[in-house]
C-alpha cells in the first residue's frame, strides 16, 4: 500500500466544496494523520463552524480568506499538497495564483478546474447544460441578481444529496450531510472575470485531476471536458467513487494523495 512505502511526512491542505465544511474530510484526515502526515482542513467563510453565515459573506475573496490565511502562515519554505473538491476547485486555483511557491501540487478531486485564458462562466454554462435546474430535484436556488442572471446561492435537497452526491456513501455519512450541509454561495460575479490566473503563477503549479467514475453531479464526461480544456500533469481515476470521494472511497483517495505527494513534494 502507498502509505506503507511512504517515508516523508507531508502536509495536506484540504478544501471542501460548496455547502460543506471541514467535517466532510474526517475519514480522509484520519487516514492521513494515522500515517504521520499533517492535515489542515479550514472551514471557508460561512461554512461548517465558521462564525459567519453564508449571507454575510460578500465576496469570493472573503469566502476563501481562511484558506489564504493557512497558506500565508506557512513558515519559511514549507510547501503543501493542496486538495480541492467540487466548488473548492475555485479556492484551490485562487490560492495557487496567490501562493504558487507554497504549493508542491494541486489536486482537483472532481473539482472545478479553470482555464488560463477563459473566464469560469464557460464551466458554469457547461455544468447547467448537463444539470438543468429541473434535474436538481429538491434542491433550491436563490437569484439575488434577478431570474435572468445566474443563481447566487443554492441549497442541496435531502433527496438530491442521497441520489446524486452520496449514493455510494454510508447511511451514516448521508445523515451527517443532511444535518450539516449549509446553503452554498455561488459568487457568479467571479465567473465573468478575466485574467484571474497567470501562466507565471497558477500555471507553474503541478496539477493532478482525480476522476470519480460514479459522480452524478460532475459526471465523468464533464470531468474529462475540464481535463481536455486545461490538461493537468497527471490524471488518476477512482472508478467506484461518487461525488463525495473522500467519504465513499477514503482509502483509495488516501493512497492516490500519498503517491502524488511522493512524486511532487
């Protein structure tokens, strides 16, 4: 197993997706820490046990502030393996642009992976082409900018969580999610911005994409579409993982991360 061969201790920084929090990493964190590695999993603003409510978070910069604080506080030349899940890919990418020297490798676990020269709206459009509003079941959306503009917030419904995010997870983890999931701010204003990422910073960080074979919210076709649009350095597959790979396949994800860390850190 990868963990048995591993000799160097690594520092993994885990970035949760929309509506979730640091809590969703508990299985993976336990595995990594049991092997002697350091794990930091911040609650982004308005998520998990962060003191602000999601409607008090006014910008993407404020939202990802806790992640930026983690990287800014790293001593000296310490570098981390940065892991982003789902909507967490946006925070992951912004952190790569701001602190490229602090990141040994960035891992997109079925996460939004932007392109260098295109605004992120093309990813949003592709997502809703594959996931029209009527397919979102009991999930609800808020349109603070008007019905003709992209949604500003969404709440995953219990049925949608069960059938599209957590369908390969344990009943206990699904219950945890229905208890702890919060509204997810979507920050549509960032989707139209150009020039967010540069070749010199974002483009200099090694990237790995983890394809989740049973992901229904970011189906494999969309994951492959993002990979084709901005090819990473490596692609790994976990065929039996649903969208919540850290809960449905924590050991497989742990092994993948250790191999990535040994290669790039």
